[in-house]
C-alpha cells in the first residue's frame, strides 16, 4: 500500500504557474516538490501583477488597495524629506499577507509550508505548521542592493 503523500502549502506572492516569473524558480521548485515530496497546494498570486490606476479604481474598497495607497503616500512623505521608503516591505503589508495566508491555511490540513523568497509573507504568520523557507540570498546581502524607487 502506498504511503500517504504529505500536503504542502506552497506560498509565494507571484504566480507560481508562470515559467517566466523570477527566472522560473517558483514554477520549477513547485513542480519538483510535487514530483518528489508530496501534493502541492498553491497559495500564490498574493500581490497584484499590475497595480495600475484602473486596478486601483476597480478595487477601491479592497484592503490591499487601501494599504497600497496609504503606503504610497508615506513613501511620498519620506521622499520629500530625501529618504527612501520601500512600501512593499512594511509591517502593514506583511500583516496583510499573514492574515490572508492564515485564512487559506485554515481551509485545509497541510503538513508543511514551503515559502520561496517570501520573508515578507512569513514575517507575521502565526501557524503551528512547520515552515520551510527558501531564498537565493541572505538578508544582509540584500541591504542597499536594490535602489528604492
């Protein structure tokens, strides 16, 4: 009799089915997990791909849109003071992702969470499910690596 496969919650803010996204890493890693480790269930596409004016107007009452506008206003404030501000790596955005992920985790019985390049997604996540975090760099290597626009 075949052993029961583990249930893996694969968490990423991008589209894990898109082979072009992040050089295909989320796509190929999730496929390898599916083939060699267990059944992969996707919690992905958490961040809208294109945050345009039409997206904002069509989703004006959604929590992410309100947070996005708020964080962009804070970024503008800091820019006036000559400082950089990365709106995407803030506590409010991290808490938003954590609450969204926690809701999806409660819907199924996962054995493990696999998060690829998702430090912001995991920062405030509260769960008893073991977490495997994969990244292609260390935190200290990323400090001041990308200019904040």
